[in-house]
């Protein structure tokens, strides 16, 4: 089993970016947590991050035939990008939408998600731990 963890715009600044909202855990810490999870779960996990919508789409296309599922924190593109939604639908890989913050408790414009329309499910509000929760959920989903 191979899972792609894909992080979108501004998540490279995790740890220093609005820590009151997103916490103090850095992207490197998140990637280390994912590697630890992979080792104990006996799965492969690949972590990628880009600030560019087109690069995220290229990465999703390249995941076809390589990974079995995607954990996607698309950042603000979640709320705006039909192109990312279409990319996920095009490769037909099961995808879990993830957010560190509880987007539904925040501004109205964060309540809409294009990713949710094609996602298996979504996890939000658990901070960096959400990545591990999402990996557990994806593993269970793939084993189903
Ligand atoms: C986020 C929530 C988004 O609304 C925001 O634009 C982000 C981060 C989160 O992980 O909580 O960049 O996806």
C-alpha cells in the first residue's frame, strides 16, 4: 500500500504561520510523523508540497499507478479550485480531504470545499495529528 500525502499552498510555512490557528508543528515534523506512521503501519508514504496549483495537478496525475490513495491538504485551493477537484476525479484515486484547522468554525469562505465533492471523507480540526488520523483512515478504506 502506497499513500501520497499532498500539501498545498502556504503549508511549507507550517510552524511559523499563524501558530494560533495551525499550531507549532512544522512541515518537516509532519513529514517525520508520516514516515513514523509508514514504518509502523507497513505502508509506503510519500510527502509532497507545492504552492502552485498546476504543480499540485501534475503531482496528482503522476500518482496514478504509483500510489493507492491520496491524503490532500489543498490549503486555500480547497475552497476555489475546480481544477484540483477535476484532477482527483480524473485519476480516480481515493482521496481524503484534510485540514489542520476546523474550517467550519472559521470564515464562511472556508466552508465551501470543491475537494469534498469527490473525497472519500474529510478530517479537520485535529491539527498535525490529523495527518496520522487521515493515514489510518486511508489504510482502513483501502483494506475494505
Ligand atoms: C487549511 C485551511 C484552509 O482554509 C487554509 O486556506 C489553509 C490551511 C488547514 O489545514 O486548516 O491554507 O487547509
